[in-house]
């Protein structure tokens, strides 16, 4: 009864709304089986009325995976619990460990399948928390990493408004208590043979290291769990202040004020950048990279063009701002000919130009009017010496001078398309917007015209 009482307390702390679904991540192992059994007991006793279901993720890594799926399906059928399963394929060869790949694939699929605003229940326990803490300690993690696994968290799926929640209601419960409960209730669970493979870091800790630690200090799982909670508390306070500081120096979604960054200590600079990347859902670089930002980028010589790269991202400097720039391939100078197709693909990472026949009143930054019968239409990339006269201006200058005047960063300039008709510049396509020349068609003539507008990949 002690275990079910603990679970009741943890669920009560979630302050669930009646309509919120509870989705149990059910592997078939002893931990998730005990959590499932406990949740069904609470359901049958009328202590919870929220919709309850289980999801099994089939990784396909074991020859027994199909048997485990059938076992989980039968258990849920016997308990009258709605059950679903999904197979995932691991992208091996990416450099990540098999453990990390399986974990990422599992969570991604759970997020995808769980109903909007539901709570995914995970069966990790106090001993798992000890392992996670020690693994983070081995990796040199700070307070955020040493906070280990949170009791509760929320996740907004990238590119959507879908929000799901994670809860670990057994995080204060030991593995000994879980196995004792399973034995007492004669539960039948599956054993994953890979759990004995000490080539995996977590298994190495579990079988080779932790038995000695627990023998010497029987309460170590409980005390480390307390340390993780304290780290989480400190991290929360740190993030609260970091958000305030970030708000003060942020200039746009992907830029920070250089002048403001120069005024903060290096420690705060690192923390602010981490918070910035976290809010953008971009994985933070190593501490070694973060420590280089001030010296190599912010304090670089005024005429320098510093680049600090990690993964698929770069820190760069321009116009008194620190920029976060996605790594893309350079677009070499070349020319495309528009042959009146409805969709003209532009070089990667750009999108496409879409054409429609409409009698728009005038050109704008959203669409460019052209009259195809007046001559051939070309899109030119590069050619910075090409002269251009913007609409409303009396001056003609080379493009490179306009780019400097308009404060277009160097890394964006090769992504700009110059549209010409009969070699006469009509407009520039800059970051999805049109900047018209003085020769652009501003109003629809009596004959039919075509409107070109930009469509991004997203």
C-alpha cells in the first residue's frame, strides 16, 4: 500500500484537469509494468478518472522485440486498458551511441502519438536518477545536467503548437520497492537481455559500480536524488535571471546587442547564450566553444569577420550585433532563366518562386509584376558589381555598395537574386521580400501580367 499511496501523492501534485489524458510509456519491463498495474488499480478504485492508455515503442533491436509487443498487448487487454504500439527505426552511423539513438527515437514517437496536452507517464525511479546523475557528473555537466531527470516537464513539438507533458511519479521510489511490489502481486514482466550488456554506460554503472557504492552507502540513491533536486532548484533560479538579462540585450530572435554583451562577465555571457539557444530549441555547443565567444567574436578587431562554428550553426558579428546563423552552402554566381513555369526552384537553402496570372494593382515587397511578352526573365546570383537603382532613388550604385548601405550581412549576400528582363534590373529578392528597381512594373498594364512571389521550404 505504501507504493500506491506514494503514486497518489505524486499524481495529486500534477493538478490534472479531468479531460487530460494519461499515457503510460509501457516497455513491458518490471518498472513500467508496476506503474501500469498501480495506475489501473487507482482507476478501478475510482481514484483517477482521467482517460488512461498505454503506448509501447518497438525498437526492433532485440530478436525478442515482437514477443515483447505481444506480451504488452495481452497485459493491457487483460486489464481493459487501451493500448497502441509503434515501430521506430534508428539512424545508426550518426556518431551517437545506440542508447542515445533509442532514447531519442522513443521520446519522439511518444510525443507524436500522445494526445495534445496529455501527460506521458514514465516509470523511471530513484535508482535511475542516481545513474543519470553519475553519468552527467562523468560528462562534466553543470547544474542543469546534474539536476538529472525532472519529476515534471512540458514539451512543445517543433513546428507545431502541440504541447505534451512528461511526469515521473516513481522518481522517489527505489528499484527494490518496485521489484518487491511486482513479486508480491505475481506480475509477469519481460527482461531485456541488453540490460546485462556492460558496454552500455548505464549498464556498466548499474552492474559494476553502483553495487559497491550502495554497499558502502546504502542511502546514496536517496541523497543523490536530493542533490539533483537542489541542482534543479538552483538551475531554475539561474534561468529566471538569465531570461531577464536576455530580454534586455536581445535585438531580434537571432541577434544580441554586442555593446550589452561587452558589459557582462564571461560567466554571465555563457549563461545568457545558453538561455538564448534553449529558447530557440537549438542544442548548446560545448563549454569550450562558449568560452571563445567573447575573445574570438565579440572582441575581435573592428574590420574582422569572425566565425565561431559548432555543428550546423555559427556565431557571427555584424552591425554591432552577435548573430546566430545556420550553416548553409554558399551559392556560387550563376544565372537562372525563368521559362514561365508555375514553380521555379531556387538554389538551396532558398525556396521557390511561384507565378500566378493576376491583375494586381501594383508591385510590392510581396509580389513582383512582370510582363513576359516584353522579353526574357533571368535571375542572377552574385554579380555584385551590377549597378542598381532602387525605386524612389535617383542614384545608381553597384550592388555591393547598396548591400553595405542596407546593412545586409555578408553571409546573406550570395542568397540574393537579381531579377532582370532584357538585362535591365527589375528587382532584388532579399530574404523572401522584393526590393524594386526604378524600372520595375509598378502597375498592371491593360494586357495580362504575371505576379512572382516567394515561397519558402517551410
